[in-house]
């Protein structure tokens, strides 16, 4: 044993370095697992029919109903409220400079580029991502995943691939809904404060918006969709410890999804606007 290891004063530092090393290796392994799952999911989506094991559209539609259609009411309410709040804050701030009418520009760009895809993804991660992790974790603990493997069904093809396709269809669609409802919410308050009509408000929004603004939000929504599915599924497949383990994995899944969504949003915002 080395002198450094024998020195009691250095043991806390050594343990700290060992813990950091173990966590780093574990994080790298988890990232590798996630990316391999992403590649395998796309493989089954594209080439599954060649191996007589296609991803079933019935499963995709069922997941799309749960992820997208059932989320429409809450997405509508939240994005409408966000639009109203942005209009309130924007008008009150711009009154200082006598530029209240410029609030329309800020609302239109901020909603389409940032807030609609971000709020939609956060809501879906909390609503559907947690449910995905809990469902897969429960299947794992009840040995349903093992049963799928025994009868020759690949769990990634059966579970992850339909979820990925459904999520990548639903979140952009919900983002478009969020764009409209956010702009509508901003308009409902703006027409009162600015003394304009709703058609004029939307004309001004259309005048300042370009396809680039809308496409930024849609590109982000696709990335956020992949993040939600991969984080949720990977945490579900790593559940250990019964019901308590399912609860821990579900919490971890939501926290990780929200963290990665915000970080990815920051990175994409920089590269799409300044790089």
C-alpha cells in the first residue's frame, strides 16, 4: 500500500476522487446505453419490416393518443396563460419607454422560438415521461420484460421505438398548438391595452414572424421529444428495488428530462441565433 493511501489525512481526498471517478464512469456508461437505444430504435423503425418485425402502427397511435391528444387541454390552458402573462409584463415594462406597441414583436418571437416548445416539452416530460418510466419499471419488476425476451420480442422494438415515433410526432404538433394559443393569449390582453382588434394583432404577428422563427421551435421540439423518451425509458429499464425503486426512477427521470431540456434549449438558442 502506498504512503498516500496509509496517510489518514489523505483518505477523505482519496475517497472523493474515487467517488468522482465512479460517478464519471457510470455517467459515461449511461450515455452510451442511451445512445445505443436511440440507434436501435431508429433501426427497428426503418428496417424492422425487413426482418418481419415491424413497429406496429397500432402501438404508435395508442402512444400518440396518450402523449398528444390527451395533453391538448392542459397544453391549451398553460400556453394561453403564458401568452397573457408575457403581454402583461411586456406592456408594463415598455410603458416606461412609451413603446407598448412593440410588445407584439416580443410576444411573437419569444412564443414561437422559445416558450411554446419549452413549455410543451416540460409539461409532456412531467405528464407522460414520468408515466413511461413508472410503466416500464413496473413491467421490469413484474418480469414482463423478461417474458418478452423469452418469447422473442425485442423490448426496444416493442416499447421504445413506438414511444419515440409517437413523441416525435406529438410534441411538434403540440408546439404548433402552443404557438397559436400563446399568441392568442398575448392578443387577448394586448387588444385591451393597445386598443386594437384581434385581426390587426395577428396581422402584426404575421408581419414580424418568419419561417425561421417557427422552424427553430419545431427543431427544438424534435430534440426535446427524443430527450424525454430516452431519459424516461432508460430510467425505467434500470429500476431496481421494487415499488420504492420505481418511485426513485420516476423522480430521477423527470428531473433529468427537465435538466437536459433546459440545457439543450440553451445550446440550440445560441447556435440557431448567433453561431
